[in-house]
C-alpha cells in the first residue's frame, strides 16, 4: 500500500519514477486480483449472498463501509471490473498508508513534551465509550494533525499573479507548479486563534488537511471514523509512553517550513512514511476475537506493573 501511495501522490523524482511505477504496477496487480474476487463475492446472489451477508454482519467491523459501499457502486451501474480498478484500489492506495502516517503523527504528538499533558484526559475519554467522548477524541486527533502534521499539495496556476508568501512577493505565471503548504495554513491565527494550543471547540470543518472545494478528500468521513477509533484504542492504554532509548523515537530530520523527512530505523536512508517509534503501556493486551465455531482463547499477554518495562 505504501508503494501504491508513493506512486499516486509522491512521484516527483523523474530518475526514480520508472522503477517506482514498475513496483507499484506489480503489487497493484496482485492486490487487484484479491479485491476483484471479493467484489465478485459481494455481487453474488441467492443462497451464496445470504452466506456472505451473514459472515460480514457477524465478523466485519467494516460492514457499513465495505459490503454496502461495493453494492452501492454496483447498483449505480458500475461493473465488477470498474468497481475494483477505478474505485476501490485507487481509494485504498491513497488512504491506507496516508492514514497510518497520520496516526503515527498523532501518537507522536501526544507523547511529546508539548502534548503529553493531554494524555490523562484522552485516556479517560477513551474508556467512557460514548458518542460524546468519541466526538472529543476526534477533536483531539484533528488538533494533533493540525499542529504536528506535514501536509502539502502541488497545484498548477491557471493565471499569472503575485502571491504574498509571509511578506515576500512571489510572481507566479500561468502553468507554473505551486507548492502549497498546509503547515503554515494550519497555524494561521486568523482561522485558528492560539494556533499552538490544543483547543477542542474549533469547528470541525475549519481543518483543511482533507483539502477544500473540488479537491476535498472523498474519504474524509471514513478517515475521521478511523483516526478516532485508533486514538480511542491506543489512548485507553494505561501509562502510555515511549519505549526506552532510541526505540521510542520517531526518527526524522527537520526541514524548512515545519516539514521533516522520516528516516529508516538504521538511519540508512529516507522514507516517505514513519517506520520507527515503539510504545509501552501497563496492563494486558486486549483479547483476540475468536473465529466462528471456535472456543474462547486464552489471554495473549500477562499483566506487568511498576517501573519495569511494559508491553509494546
């Protein structure tokens, strides 16, 4: 998924473009066959469809965003091939790796000196398991993305003009490619008063990291559900903290304008996505859900407490 995302959104280097596209094509073909098989299963009718419906309703947390979405696309007139290759794969390729990056940025922020003051309240809200608490967790996630996220877009100018960029006039000609930074825009005090503070009463539609206008991300609603669920799952862990030493660091190199480049674990090269940072917590790991027809399994971890290193 990371290769697909890089090919779709980060294919900027002409020297690396061809091997990147070759790698993305190979993995897309493999994944596409699996997705197409699932779309065919959803498209099934009669007795088989009943079995599939029962399976998804009992075991899939994505039933509302999976089976029903596929059926909606099929009912809208698209065939199986179109649903697979023009809808699901491009959307998944654009979202999955990107959402993983966002989640890493959220957790990294709330484990930082600046953000860890909010962890007790996040932990309390995560354990309430109410709609009101989930709404606050969403705002905590959006604020972390706004403050620590590194998002940008390239856009082509349709006319010539002069842009004032933080007091510097930048002439732009029609056809020029413009680098648009969300980092600065997300801290504009005119839109976000006290921009360096976590405030939970900001309007949800004021956040711009999903784009705006005709370029607004079509998956923004699913993304909000996802990041809330992940923050709720991780945030409810007690005494959440970084692993000791270098393993607890999200390795990155700061760049101008509030951006940074992620490093591989061995510092041997750059990565477009976070690949490091381990976390510890006190207590037990959640029990695994059993497959249909199988007996309940044992807990997968034992409890440890005190100052000693805990579960990762």
